[in-house]
C-alpha cells in the first residue's frame, strides 16, 4: 500500500512540479545509458527521497521511481530537480564543440547500480558547456528538467537542451571561464535588424527570425563575431569553405549561430587560414535552415549557399588577403621579429630548449607547452603590461584556446591556429603570417600563467 501511495505521489509531482527552468532550444547526442563500473560495486539499496522541488530535489532512487511510474516514453508534464553524484561522463569534444550539451549518468552515494541519465543537458545558467571536463566523475550535481523513461528502460531527462545542470559541487554560477568583470558575462541579446543588407539581423535577431515562419530559399543578412571554427573546416580546407560559430560579443557560452560551410566574398573559395580568424566581425548573406537529425535540431546556414559580405566592416579579409589572391601576409623575415626578450619559468609539460626555422630565419627560440595527452603551462611577467608574441598549435588540431591567468583569474584568452610545421620534434620549420601574431595586455609586474589543453608553440615573445 505504501508503494502504491509513493508511486501516486511521484506521478503527481511529475505532472504538477513548478516549471522554474525554461525550455532551452538546442541540438544533441544520443542516449548513452551506461552503468558505471568502478571495480567493486556498492549496491546498497537507497530509499527514494525528496519531492522534486528546488528546495528538496529528488535523489536518484526517487527520480528513477518517478520515471517508472510514468510508463515508457511518457514525459513528465513539469520540470523536476534531481540530485546525484556523477558516475560516468562519455561526452566527446566533438559534441561540446558542435552542440554544447552533455550526457552523463548520476547515482546515489552507496549504490552504483541504480543510475539516472542526464541526457543532452546544458550547464548552469542554461548556458552551453565549453569543455568536457566541466563535468567529472565524482562531482555532485543538481539537474532540472522534464523526465522520461526512454524505451521503458532508461530513466533520463528530456533531451535537446531542454534540461540543464543547476549546480556543480554546490556552485550554481556559470561554468565558463571567469570574466574580467560582470559585464563580460555572455548573455542572450535583444533581437535587432530586419535581415536586409542595410540592416542585418544580429545573432539574437536571426535566431528569433527562425523561431517563426521563414522561407528556406530566401537570402537574409546577419552579423556577429566569430567565436570558434569547427575543427578541420577552417578557411583554406580542401573544399574552400569555412564552418564557424558567431555570437553578439565574440564570447562562447551564450547565444550563438552556426555558419555552416560558408563561402568567401562573392561566393569564391577561401584559400588560406589567414583569411578569417576568431574575433573577426562578419556580415554574411545566406538562406537559413533548421537541420534535424537523431541528435536534435540546429539553426544554421544552408550548406554552401552562404557567403561573406564584410569582415570588420570591410569587403576584404582581415589579414589583407583578397579571395584567390594567394597572398599570405607574411612577416618580413627580420630575425628580430621572431626573437624573445622576456624570461619564462616552465611549469608542467613545458619546454624551452626547442629551436625553429620561421619564414627562413633559423635558430628561433621556442617555448612549447602540452603533450598529446596533457595540458602544459609556463609563467612570465612584463613591466609594461603589454606583450606581443607568435603562437601556433599542433598540425591537424584545428585551433587551441590559450589562457593567460593572474592567479585564478583569466585576464585573456587567445585562440591560436594550427600550423603544418608544428609537428614532430624540434627543430621545427614553419611559415607564419601576421594572423599568427598576437598583442595582449596583462597586469604589469604580475606573475602571469599561460596554459592550454593542447600543444602550443610560442616564439617572438616581446615586452612592449
């Protein structure tokens, strides 16, 4: 009798739980109902607890019991909160890069057999995840969303980004890199523009346009700042197009739009990775579509139909290249250009004994961080607070995010591009362009830590 009453109570909670987390549009990976195996299992029976509210979340046992009471493939009518310990996260980098959501299993402490799947969930604040390691085995999480018993055997959240992680280890702040100040936090913008050449949509505008009735054959104009390229589809790939994300402010983790296989000016092919870079503000014209697959739905440009209209306000590439010109905007080759005048202290997986030939200049001193499996770091300080440097990441890796930290605060993130000469062992032989040179400001006189999850080679590091 108690069991029947308990199931009735949970069913009512599923039907009437307050919907305090909003539906979030998004695309995403397929179910992965793996049961954790950490060696010797602890399968002590855990009693269902909680009422599914924010103040008193379900534990995993209660969430599973609710899903079972609903029947196969029947969604709860309201959102519920669920608390548990992460057992396993098999989300891939590719999923994070394209969709920004995660799928992982959670358990109650003491029972590794009874699992609940957080399926295609966004991060705290309903923002997209930016790295797989933002959710790790052993983390305590609270998840909010509708639930379903998928195919009658997998209790999980309803997918496609409609659920999200409320907190990780008790912290409910966003999972992105800390911003310089609150104004830097990515947020959804106000829809602007009408899609004309004279008044392009902003990112929020193109997304809002696609929420209504739209013509997939109609070209519209929209604008935004490039946040990252899809690996292997940077400008200069063998197909001559480029695939990238844009956002309103150039930051990841907020509202964005997927520019899929866009062509260069006048529909011509891109010829070099130097023609576009992260941080460029672009205007694009293209018909748009909502691509739907078993992974979900994505708002994007129609493949091969989009083209550049302007880059940073000009009808030419940011590096000075014109479509098909073949120019690489190569630095002059002055040895002083590639020399370093600052001292670095190596940390984990960092090496200062390498040399390179860069644009024909031999014996250029390099700093390399990272390995194929581990991140690396080094530290430096500059009296003026200004630094210029060249940086490239490993051949075939697409791009890498390099963080400059003052203590635990990230003061700058730079996205660097791959270089075919960055491979094997030193000495390296590389050709670089002005697109591989960066100028940043960091706190003067402070010890700055430089780190990246991928292998990166630095040279020409100069205090200004």
